[in-house]
């Protein structure tokens, strides 16, 4: 039986991660055998998007540009940056381990597609937040876009 060893993410200190744009975050996957390579690239991309989401969330929340929509994560942000980051990294590690181990199952690929779609959409929200923070788009544009999005979702749901 071959085993997959997933190296833990190395973070020098939480403060350094945010003083330097990307810090020293590494995801190592030492895989013994091809059978655990299913969805490796997709899993790695999802993990990177998760980390980018965490960093951008800290930037927007601490600068007062945005608030955290997730109540649990907002509470962790109130406790501290390191607690928030530890929770995000922990969820990312668990997700990566599960996807690397069970990526060969038929349900894994559709679930990964949904997760990547959600995170890419979330990166779009971060992008618009950044444009708004730098004054490149108006608040009325954001409001109108939000109204359109709500109407679109209501149309799909009903």
C-alpha cells in the first residue's frame, strides 16, 4: 500500500506573511505513487486561491474597505489575524489532504469544479473591492451591479 505524505504548510510568522506580500507559504506534496496524483493541480490551485482570499480579506478588513461576510470568520478576525489565518490554512490543508487522497472518486471532479468556480467568483469580488478601494469605480456602479446579480440569482432559483 502506498502512502501520501503531505508536508505541513510552513509559515515563518503571521506578521511576516502580511508584511511581505506573500510571505513564506509552501504547500509540499510528496506523493509515493501515481494513484494519489488525481486532481493535484486543481487542488493546488484551490489552496492558492484560499490563501489569496485570506490575505486579501485581511487587507480589505483591516483597511476598513470591506467587512467579512462569513460570521464565523468575522469572529475569528475579531480575535486576531493569526487566529483567522490559522483557521483558513487549516481548512485549506484538510481540503487538500482529502482531495489528494480521494481525488480518484467519481464525485471529486464535479465537486472540485464547483469549489473552483466559487473561489474564482470570490476573486472577482476581491477585484471589484480593490477597484472600489482605489476609487476606480463608483459606489453607484457597485450598487447597480449588486441589484443585477440579485435579480439574476432570483431568476435562477425560482
